[in-house]
C-alpha cells in the first residue's frame, strides 16, 4: 500500500534496522520497521529523518502491531531544522503530541 506519510519518530532496532513511527493519510499513525535502514548502502538513505514527508510503501497486515516499510520516497526532508534549535524543539513537541493524541484516540 502506498500512502503519503510524515516521520514522527525513529528508533534504532538491532544492528541495521529502524522502527519508524509514521503519520499516514490512509492508515493513521502506525509503527513500521525499515529493515536495513542503517546499512551504508540502504535504499532509505537519509530519508527517514524526523518530520520528513514523502510517500511510504507499507506491507500492511491487519493483525500486526508492527508493519513493514518497503520504501520511502521523500518529498520534503527538513535538514534545515537541525540548524535552528528552537524550531527543531517546537517541531519535535508537535510530532510527539500527534503521536500521543493518536494513541489516546485508538484506546
């Protein structure tokens, strides 16, 4: 399934993968695993940065809590946020609040 998405958070998983929290248009907020994302020649490259926007291709199964991210084609990578600490902090707080709001709505 292909859907527009925004990266809300990332977490290193084992040696070469990342668990990514995405806000998607069609599936809401969900967790996906990006296998091999930390490898030097990964197909994800630097696209899975917090607040990056793009098109996510997700291998979705109804009964799984953790879906598989097979590709992420970024349309906007906000690298400039790293240069402005106040802007980055504000954007991070907004991303976290979106994450928590979606968790509350799902319960």
